[in-house]
C-alpha cells in the first residue's frame, strides 16, 4: 500500500471503526479516544495528540464535522478548514490510527460505540467534574469509568490555540 492510501485508510466510517476496534481489542490493544475540531493544526495539537497516543496502543480521534463546529459557537469563520481537510492532515500523523467524524454536539455516541480504555481531553477539562452542565465536564467519562476505563486530562501547550491564531490573522 502506498503512503497516500495509508492516509485514506485512517479516515473511516463508524462501521469500519467498529470493525477495527474489535480487531485491536482481540489483540489486547489499549484503545485511546479523544475528540475535537483540530481546525488549524498547530504544535499544541500535535503535542497533545502525541501524549494521548502514549497512553495506549491505538489512538482514535472523534472529529467534529463542519456542522458540529458551527454549532459550538466558535465564530462565523470557523471552521477555517473543512472537515475532509482537517481529517486528512490528522491522518498524516503517524501515531494517529483512526479518525471518525461525529455530527452530534458531543462525541457521546462514538464513545458508547468504541468503549475506549482511555478517554482523554485537554486540561481545560476536569476528569473529576461530575456536573454535565459544567464546561469542564468530560462527556462520556462516566461511561468509560463504568466500563473499567480511565479518564485523563493532558496539560495544554502554553501559547498555542486556534482562537489565538485566528485573532492574530485578523490583525
């Protein structure tokens, strides 16, 4: 398989995701799941994803569709890059194993489907937050913990944010 095809293999449907997950779990792979928009990929994103990937054997990213990003109220100009472009760039990262889109407001349905061993978010969230209305609440944390999994946060890289990049470009 050539390298371009290898990238395409990482961009998978929910059905393909389940097939891959089942195969990985049969081989006792530890599945790590995270999600986000990953609009303008920067050093902070890559550092975060590398640290997340280090927590297991397989890293699965739930990627917000364009409609899902719009519904988050990040601004009229967001997403800057369309979903296929964002997914393709993420697929180029060697330690990313699968990317699956979600259109819902949260990745809860994906988390239910995947049942990851590790659920990861950035440290702007709190793995101990129990109030689902809190901005720090990690969606699906209760489900992952109930299934014997782990929920962790990873410190963010100082000085890196897509919002800051967009603001800088506007100046």
